[in-house]
C-alpha cells in the first residue's frame, strides 16, 4: 500500500490538463499520478490500452508474461 501524499493531486491535475483524459479515465490518471509521485514506472494491467496515454509508464500485460514462460 502506498501512502496518499499531498503532491498526488497536483500531479493528477497536471495529467488531466495536459493529456487527452476525460470522463472515467480520470481515475486512470489518478493511478498514474500515484505511481509517478512514488517513482514507480511499471504498471501490470490487463487494460494496457487505457494507460498508453501516460508516457511515463511502462505497461506490462500479464497475458504476455504467461505466454513468455510457455505455460
């Protein structure tokens, strides 16, 4: 669990102002802001298409991990 720090809001606001993020996608921007503030640059998600708008994130789809191991 990551702590909710005050600078997350400022980072989130910057993301939603500068990137094409609207509607429900602002919740994705909140997650991206939390990761950014905590200097985490990798996100494992089945929903990579919703996060491609955030250039600072390296996206990993777990399906690719399973396919890479041959299981």
